[in-house]
């Protein structure tokens, strides 16, 4: 375990150095991150110009939710998005060979080798919006709130990682060129708003089948002190089950890997 | 000129057929965001659900019919130097882009209009009745919208002669247009300040204006004003395009390749 922490730090350092080569882009990225969150807040303001609640959530609640959404998306763009599509390339070109011969767990390597460091700005901005929402609400989360929040947001992240990994691992059988991340984007986009806002079967699908809405709603509710220990535990358990499944599937898929001649 | 266009259209048609799958995937492209926005509005005012359903379906339709992708093409071509191939030919490069737009949008229309018709059979909220004159006005507004978006996109693309991040510039414009074109909300629901701005800026005439005609939200005065302002913007864009094109050619240094 300690070894993997060290390797992860090494990945982080390597990507950081790489990023420093393109220093002039940093300002542009910073501006676009600020612009993005500004637009998102403006959108919420436009909705609340006509109403004072959205699916039972007040303006401040929705801001907290937006902050959670931005934080989670920042984390995904930091660690997952740069890596997941690369796996397809590795399998198609046969460069997975190089990874398999390294004395490090292959799933760990393909998942975290490439980090887009500046995306952490989105995480910080998201936390900023969460803070702003909480101030608007005049609510100071207790220690338990924060712990439940951390558990649920981590569960959300692990769940997204596992599902994406499962999807990408199918590339051992189905050679694809497109990375299908637009499917993920579409569903994640639904997580921007309270799930109570959707109606009928859409709500049921988003709650139980594609828990896009739950992955952001639950951490936000935790911070607002409206958590429920049972659902938080179920979420954590579900995340672990899917992680285990993804792991098993990866192991299984590796047995079918036959490389590609160069 | 007509013969040239026939040749261009045929060429672009064959090109499109070569990328059938990509075209279909791409056509379904931007529907999730309008659908989510629709859910938000239905939640805010449930009594108007049918009107919102119609409005946002119309947004998806009009958005597809007026969509512009030339800035990404131009950005790539100028950066990689392949744009020189077009400059050398005896026909202005914009004609290739125009032909491509015609081919794709006719395809969208041929596919989307029957889909709408079938959907309207089952969903009463999607039905509408229009006189011949209104249909004509709607189509004119749609054409103006497509022209405006195309010109704006092409102008941004030509800025690639000077700067390397034109797609980022265009991205900012797209986001502004998200609000002012009526994609986030029907324009009548925006705060008054934004409504005022939207009348004078070109974005409204790219998406919101044709929809206002079809939903009869626009009276004859609004329409007259709308067509006038949209036409003025067309003229402004054409002049800007010509000027940037001339200045850009002087600036152009093709990348070898």
C-alpha cells in the first residue's frame, strides 16, 4: 500500500513537470474554470428568478449541490478522464504489453498514470461554491455532517470509476475507436440538479438504474445535515461491490489479451 | 456558379455518406442539455408543461438546423496548413463550407421533420397549426438563423490566422448565446435586462426568434423588428468576414505539409 502511495506521488510529480512545460496555458485554463463556474451560478440564478424552490431545494441548497457537482467533476477530470480513453489505445495498439511487464499492478497503472493537474482548480472552485451556499443558508455543518459528506462523495467517485472501468474493459473484446465518454457526460449532466425535480419514470431511472442524480445529491444533503446513515452506508457498500466487480472483470479480461503485432 | 455548386454539393454528399455512423451519432449530439433544462422549467411551472415540452423540442430542432461547426474545421486546417489547398483554388473557400452546410442540414431536415410528425401523432403537445404565410416566415427566420451562426462561426475560424485558440473564443460566444438565444429559458422568462440585450444582439435570431414565430409568441411588430435586426447583423457579419478574409490572407503563413 505504501508503495502505491509513493508511485501515485511519482505519477503526480511527472504530470506536474509535464504540465509546467506549458505554463502559458495555465492562465487560459484558470480563466476557463472561473468562467465555467460563473456561468453555472448564473444559470441557477436565472431559474430562481422565476421560482424560489427547485424540486424542494432552496436557492442556497442548489448552490451547495452545484458546488458538489463541480468538485466531483473536477476530481473526474483530474484522474479519470485523462486515463480511461487511453486504455482503448493501449489495447488497440498493443502497447498494453509495456504496462503488463512493469512490476506494478496494471489496473492501478492504467487508471492513474496520467493526471491533469490544473483540473484541481475546479475542485477548489467547487468547494468555494459549497462554502458560499452554506453561508447563504446560515448553516455550519457539524463534524459528523462533514464525515458523512466525505464518505458519500468518495463512494460516488469510486462508483463512477468502477462503472467507467467496466465499460472500458469491454474493449478487450470489442475494438472501438470512439471512447464513448460522451455517454458518460450526458448522464453526469443530469446530476447537476436535485433528483426530486425530475418526474415519473425519469426520476426512478435516475435514482435506481443510473444513479446519476444520487451521486451528487447525497453528498450535498450530507453537508446540509439531512443525511441518512442507512443510505450513506448502502452507497459506500455499493461502491465497494462495484469496485470489486471492476477488479474481477479486469483480471478476467486480461486473460483474453493477446496483444497486437506492431 | 450554379454548376460549380452542383459539383460541390455532390462531392459533399459523397463525403457525408462515407461518415454515416459519425453523422448519426453527431446528430443526436446536443439533446441532453435541453431536456434537462426542460425538466427544470416543468418543475418550476407544472401548469405550463406542454408549452415547455413544445418549446424545448423546438430548441433541439432549430439548434440542429442552425448548428455551425466551421470554426473547428477552420481552426484545424489553418493550424495544420492544409487550408492553403483551398486558398490556391479559383473558388473562394467559403463555398466549400456553404455546400457542406447545405448537405448536412438538408439531411437533418429530412430525418428530423418526419420524426417530429410521428411524435406529434402520439404526443398532442407537439402539434401545432400554422398558415402557409407563417410557415414561410418560420422558414425564413430559420434560414437567417443558420446564416448568422454560420457567418459567426466562419469569422471566428478565420481569426485563426492570428491566434491559435479560436475555438476557446468561440466557446465563450456559445456560452453567452446559451442565455441570449433562448436555450436556457424562453426569452420571456429572462430578467428584463437580459431580454433587452437579447433583442439587439445577434444570438436571439439564431434560435429563439424562429421558435417565437412557430409558438406565435411574436406579434407582427416583433417579427418586423426581428427580421430587420437579423438582416442588419447579416450585413455586419458579411462586411466583417470580407475584411478579415483580406487581412488574414496577408497575414497567412502556411505551415509546411
